[in-house]
C-alpha cells in the first residue's frame, strides 16, 4: 500500500524549479526586467486613465475626473458626423496600407531568395531596409522636396508637357502619397522577417518537389509559401489589429487644412480635440472605442485563421 504524497509537495517542486531556473538564467531575466518595466509603466498603468471616458475631466482637478457622466461622451462621438468622417478616412488609409504594404515584403523576400549572387543580394537588402532607420521628419521632408511645385515629380510632369500639380494641397493625392511613402519605408524591414523564416524551410522538400517535376513557380507555391505561412499569419493578425492606428506623426506632418477631407484620421482628430481643444474626456472615449475595435479585430482574425489555416497567435 502506497502512502499518498502530501499536497504541498507539488508546489514545493515547482517553487524549487523556479529557483533553479532563476539562478541558472539570471542574466536573461535581468535583461527582460527593463522591457517588462517599460510595458508596465507606459502600457498598462495608463489604462487606468480610460476611466475619464466616463467621467468629466477638468484641468487642475482629479486625474480620474471630477464627476461621473456615464456614456455621455460615447453618445457624443456616435452622433458626431465629423468623427465618422475621420473614422472612414482611417479605415480607408489603414486598409489600403495593409493591402499594399503587407504582401510587398513577402514578394521581395521570395525574389531575394532566388538570387544566387550573395553580394548583389546584400546590396539589395541594405538599400531596401535603409529607409526604416530614417525618422518620420526626414521622410516627410523628402516627400515635400519631391512633390513641391519645383520638385522632381513636377519636373518630370513638365518635361512630358503637363502642368505642375500641387500634390500636397490636393485631397485626392494624400492617400496615394501616404501609402507609397509607407511602403518605401517599411518593405525592406519586413523582408528581413520573411528571409529569416525562409531559412527554416527544409531543403529536402524542394528536392522532393524537383523529383516530382515541379518547376520554380510550383516549388514556391507548394513548398516556400506553406513554409513561411505561420510567419505570414502572425504578422497579418498583428497588422489587422493595428490598422486603425494610422501613423500619427506622418499624417500630422503631411496634412494641412486643404487635405482634411481625406487626410484627417482618428489619431490627428484626437490630438486636436484632446490637446488643442482640451476636451480630454471626449478624446479618451474615442480612443477607448478605437482600442476596442482593434481588440475585436485581432480576436476575429485569430479565430478565422485558426479555423481556416490552422495557425494562430494563441
């Protein structure tokens, strides 16, 4: 007859395992402490401020608002036509950026994967991901130089017999300018992730495909793309969750009152309403609504991905 093990034995074993892991890997835990502290201070603690979306905030008063107003600010932005115009602009710009910028790194990574000259491959990689390290201010300054009335773009237009175009003052051009500049700045950096994923694809699969008579296109479709599918799905889910967070800095620097009709997005609208007009409770309600939409989209994308392709974040 065996004697039952005390209930406290299992927790003790787990505690001892944690101590041993901490002693063995303490440099790694020390390195992780600072990022975790950053997330705690700048990501999780500010969530408490969302309460002012339901309370009236007055400068100089309590940081959590002076009085409870319930859903008053939520009703205000739901009934505000200006907000829904801004929301539509955000969805259009964010959706277009996702559709254009998401597949470009995959295409470039597949093309570079076929390059056999290592020197040329490194040059293309360096040129493509260099814009990622440029600040938004520098990128916008380059855009202004290229698209001004005396810029390179208008010089080409005039050389072809056309009239100069005020690209930065015409609302119909803003979305094109934003998406193209975003693609130029991000495509190279995203390519690095897919090139790293391509190194994990088993070479034996390519050999088997060649034995079966598959050409390069068929090998790419049936071997390469399935091999990097987990990376593709993970990045797609993350991008879907954040596509409403259209770059605040770039839009703020590029737009002007003449392009508000197509350029004004939620982040710039919040800036004007919350900081310029000092209506922080109203801005907090809109920001909370935006966060909830993003959370729902991440959950939905993760669920659909798990059901359709069997790959998900969790």
